[in-house]
C-alpha cells in the first residue's frame, strides 16, 4: 500500500528481502530509551516477536512492554499487537494445555497496552497458527480449537492499519469464509 517498512529482529539477516522493507536489528533486552531512539519518526509499531517459549518474560512480556514505553517516548501513536487467542481470559487458559506460561506473558503485555498506555492499539488474537497456504478469508468470532494459516494472520495485521474502526479493539480471529477486508470493515 505504499508504506515504508522497517522490519526489526534480533537476527536482521533472517529478514526476507523485499522492496520497501529495510531490515534493522532490535534488541528487546535493550533500555527503553535506546528502543525509543530506534522507533522515533515511525507512524505505527507492530509487535510480532515471540520467543517460542525460550524467553517468555524478557521477550513476549517485557519486550513488548518496552516497545510500548518506547513508542510513547518517541511520539508513536499507533500500536498493533500480535497476541494469542484467550490471552485475556485467564479462566480459559486450561483449554490450551501447555501454553499457560505463554498466555500469561501475553496477558501482561496486552493488559499493559490497554490499561497503562495512551497508545491507539489493536490486539489481534489468532487461534492456532498453521503453516498452510493462506485463503484470504477469516472469521472474527473464533474458538480456541480453530486455526489460522500464517499468511492470513500476516495479511490481517497489515490490513488493520487501513481501518480506524479497529483502534482500541481486541480482535479474536481464525480461518473462515469472510474476506479479510470485509471482516475488518464490520468491526
């Protein structure tokens, strides 16, 4: 859509080379002031990092929170969070055995974003991610047992930016029958 993207990662050499995308190194263990310098001038921050269970506190929880603090210091107003289905429903965590610690990390990051910042947020909560081809179709009344092809989650994250009606919303999603744009328009 003509946006300039900086994709930041611990290992920027692993970022796929695409036109309009600049790779940058980001250390989520860095100080908030250092991260703020890196994000100064950005219009939006997407947080999609995950430790795959290896560093839940410093990456999935505090890494996210530090980027929120940095966004506010740097004057970035919009923040889009890739979270997880049920992250905010602590009583339902037992529906996804083995992920309780991950969901707890996401819970702390999500609640901090909603309750402790003034950022214009959107929290996308996909159900189980799968490495299947995307369909371009989703549903937004998802259940934890549903799944999401990763390309559909990525496309939904990208498209959220076009829809002001997604600001200050938590959006559960899974694969479905509604085109992504149509589903987002209806929020």
